[in-house]
């Protein structure tokens, strides 16, 4: 009962508060047991408003980001969707719960992640795949790569492969860490190859053949705090503690959420932020 209450609070206070209003998405996230997709050592963070480390170089997205991505799918019956780098399968579970009419697939380069996801997602097509060699042609209406490209040196080859695997009229949803100047020990720990400039990602997406239809930063109003945090990491003599990023004063957390609520309203109005901690880009194949 406590777990169900905590999950309901997560949806109300985090997901709905980020202007995720599609009842299909909200209901799916209430019913999806996020705690089942979290490594045991991070079980206490299952409903926290934060990334959660999985395997080295992998993490689970915060609930509010998952909700926004699910809402952005604009799913229709008969569509096929692929999530590249599905990790333990939480995003896939949310898609299946919100849009049961979709055919969904998930790929992961690490077999351990696939085994974890397979136990929790019976009936979902999962396969081990190198994103630089996607073995499909015009197969999917939507391909999502959420915090994946920054781990791969050959990111342009991945985008070309995604283009070939997307049907005409289909598209891609991509999230990546924004701004190279924010590079810190956190990126080294996450095994990032790069953080992106907006123009850099747009150029790469367009060179792959897509038309960019939406691009915006998010977590933008907190950029000054991110800069301060990254500078402290660079000049600190203390050994980097990845768990330290989860240790946030509750009062500060509440204050930051107030700032973020204003950011969500701006994005909902169709405006875009030029700077922030993360970058969302949507591309279409004409």
C-alpha cells in the first residue's frame, strides 16, 4: 500500500506537475511498478525526481522526463515504435501501458539489461543490437534514443541508421546532455563521449536526412546552479561521489521545483529554451 501511495504521489507531484496531462500516460505511470526496474541498491530512489544509475554508462530517466516523452509520442493505432538503449525497460513499460495499440520493441547493447527487461516485460520484442548497425529498413514509425547518443563516438552513423529504419512520415525523439562547458566528473562517471551544442546536434540530425521540427533545452532555469555545481566538482580536492548528486536538501528541492514549474509553462506554450542541462530534439522523415 505504501508503495502504491508513493507511486501515486510521484505521478501527481512530478509527472502531472510537468504538464503531462494525457490520462493514458498518467494512468500507465500509476500502474507501472517503477520500483521493479530499479537496481536493488537504489531501491530507495525508485520514486525520486532524479536519474538512477543502472549499469556503468547507463541510467534511468526521472519520472517527469519519461512522462513528457510518452506524451510527445502522439501514438496512433498500428504504429511501430523502437526504443534504442532501453536499459531495464521502464520506458517500454510506460509506452505499453499508455498505448497498448502500439507495437513496441526495445534494443540494448548490454545483455544484462535485456535479461532484466525481459523478466518484467513478457511479450515485448527485445533484442541485443549495436545502434551503429540497425538491421531494419523503413520498419518503425517512431524511434526513441533517450540519453544514448552521447555514449557513442560514431553518433552520426547511429543517426543514419535510425533514418534508414524510420518509415516515411515517421520520426525520432532524442534527448542528450547539453553544453560542453558543463562537462564534469559526472560525465566521466556516466561514460559520456560528449555533451552537445544545439547547432551540432541539429546539423548531425539534418545530415542524416531528418527535418528538425522541434528543439528545446530543459532544466533550463537551473542552469546557473548546474554551472556552479560543475565548477565545484572541477576544483574540489575531494574524490567524486556519484551518490552525492542525490543528496539534495528537501527545502532546496522544493524551491527548485517552483522554478521548474515556470519553465514547464513556457515549453507548453510552444516556446523553446536555448540553454539548459539537457536537450530535446524531434526530427521527421519526409
